[in-house]
C-alpha cells in the first residue's frame, strides 16, 4: 500500500530499548478531505527519513500492522500501526544543468532521394 502527501512533521529517532528504535513522520494527504497520517519507520529504516524535509511531497510505501495485548486486568486490547518501508520524493524539479544538450532542429539533414515507387517486402 502507499500513502501520498506533504510532510508535516519528522520526528527524532527514539531508542525504545537496546534492540528497537523508531522514527515517526506525519504527512497530510492531498485529497478532497485531507487526512493527517502518522507513519513509523523502525530499525534500519529510520535512516530513510534523513534526506527529507518538512513541506516536501512524498510517497510512502507502508504495511499495516496489528497486535493483541492483554492488560493486567485481563482485558484484551487491539492496536494498529502503520509502518513505512520506503519513501520517495514527488514532483522533483529536474536540474537542467545535469541534462545533455539538445540537438538544434536545423542540425538534421533532409533527404530528397526518396522514391515512392520503390517497393519493399515488409508486411506493413
């Protein structure tokens, strides 16, 4: 699944314990009724957010996770989370200085030796 929107918040990396870390990002979707959606990146994926800034339009590839938890009173609770595993910039401006130069239109030769009566054996 994918989410698209503008970055509203990029959180700091949180070390939950020695073996688990996460980083949260909040985007606002570009829909008729915009949604503000928090997505978490975990473990080695937290560094994917290093090259992004607030205000950028992005596409995030996500997985929806769910789990069951029993509290000390024996009540069962259910939790959902949205985990990102890839993030891409949208609407990137192309730096024209990095493109190869275009050939001028007048640099192409025109041919005058075309014979309409010649027949080839191509089927089209």
